[in-house]
C-alpha cells in the first residue's frame, strides 16, 4: 500500500491545478484521473474557452503555468453589459481599475497542456490515468482507498482525500452530501462565431428575455458565444442551419460587432445551481464543481474553483506532517465558505433577475444598470468581485509563492 499526503480525485483543470500548486513541496501527492489523455495539441476554430479572472491569472502565474498559457490568451480590457431592447448599459474598464486586464479568454486546451507538462516533471506527484476510485474509508489518521486501473485494484493511503471530480461528483453522491440545488430550466448553447468588425479586448454580456447572452473575444476576430436558451427552445436552435442560427443570433445581439459569420457546431449544456452545504468530511474535502456548480452568467464558476485551489494549497502547505486534520480543514472552510456562498448567491440572483419581463422589474433593472454606470465606487466594487480580487486573498491569488511549513 502506497502512502500519500494528498490524493486528488480528478486530474482536470481544478484537480490538476491543485497538484501543480503543490509541486516542489515536501507533500507527496497522487492524482487519480478516469479519462485517458487524448488532448489535441493544436488549436481549432471552435475550441472550448474559459473566461479567467485577473485573480485566476495571478494564481496560474504564481504556480508557474502562465508563461505557457499566455500566448493563447486574449485579454479582456473592457466589459459592456446591457439589456436587449432598452438603452440601459454599464461598462467596466481596465484603465479605470488600473490593471493589465480585467481577465483573459483562455483555451481549456492550453491550460490542460500546461498542467500536464508540469505534473510530468514533478518528482513529488504520481499521476494515475486512466484510474478510478472504487472505495474509501477512514482508518485512524488515514483515508484508505481502493483504485482500479484496467480491472486491477491498487490500494493507497492518504492523509487527505480531495474530490475534484466535477459537477457530477461520484464521491459527493456516494457520501450523500447535503446540497442546495436549483434547475434553471435553461440550457447554455455554446459555439464560436467570427465578427467582421471585432472590438479587440471587449467582452459583451447582454441580458435578453430568454436569459443572458455573452460574446467573449478570442484571437483572430472570433467570439465564443454563450447563449442561454429556454429548454423547450434548445432543440430548435440546435437544429437550425448555420445561416438560420446566425440570423437569430444577430437579431438577439445586434450589429455592435458588425455581421456575425462562420458559426461552429453548437453544443448545449443544462444549467443549474448546485452548492454543497458543507464540503468537508473527516479527511475529505470537495473543491471546484464537485462543491459548487454555477450559472455561467458573469463567468464565475471555474474562477471560484481556482480560488478553492489557492486556499487549500496554502492551508495544507502550512499544516506540517498531517494536512488532513480537522483543524486544517476547518481553517479552509472558514476561508472559503463565505466566498462560495456569496458568489453562488450573486450568480443565482443575476440569472433570476434579468429574465422576467414584468414591467416594474424591467424598469428597476434598467435603472440599476444606468446607476451603476454613473457610480464609479459601486462599479469598482463590482469589478473587484468579478476579477476575483475581493476579500482575503490566498498568497497564490496575490501572485505570491506558497509558504511551506518546515
């Protein structure tokens, strides 16, 4: 039986980032990933992108991944927020905030390749893939684990088990964590388009009567589209010809970017809120989407998960010989609980507030957007929240290396 300080279930962007943050420390780490690595190394027109906040960019910088990611990241220098059919808007600007960028639209592929390269070179990290966690139980000061690869079992022990296995977390379901859950009855339709009058570095969030519509700037005049659709209308939008879909998108968004062309294949994902009420158990913690899955409005989901990574890395690096004690996990929960709850509530409120067509609510929304545009102080607080720079920040989120217990 092999002994580890941490075993991370899930070697994707969140679990892999945690392992990278702990690379080079004295902690011995194992990563268990179920999906074989078959990632494309070359960019494609319609590759999946993620809107990284400035705080997330600083986390990647502090753990040494940003130089490999940066060449393919498109800076977000301004954000234009509006409501369709009304002259109401507000704007966030990097110049006003005094930062290099408000965030970066970054290919998931580029992040994944940087993470895998770092893990391959880390002497204190073992990467098991494809492998699955079959069972776990607490035995004294250890979590005993059974994993399986190609039908063969391997037994491990860990001081701390970290579940980073996504929104459908098998560990969360197996252990029956209490959750708060809401199905929005909407889907996110994801695609890529090209604009003939692109605005470099400008991201758009437009609220419509069916939900938010976001266009995120990519390289080469492309935009990643996140179109919230009522579930009963999703199949029709997916079945449209490319020209029909572009016409509908153009009608929804307008001509601020000129003519939209060259749509990529469309994919749809159901939208829901899921928040684990207490992501801590004995010798176990849930992070990332395993702990919280959010509506994509404001692009906070992955960034919230990276803040989990930064805080957990800091508390376990300072914990000494046993990173899985109740004291260490309680410190993590005190640090992260408020941010997780506040961010979930904020995105949930935005998702619910900007869909109903009730006239008094429409007037209030318009007044709110215009008021925000006229109040620099309120706009600054909102920008800091969306940049991931509010509250008590872990060292990695401030761009600083971990302090490791001796």
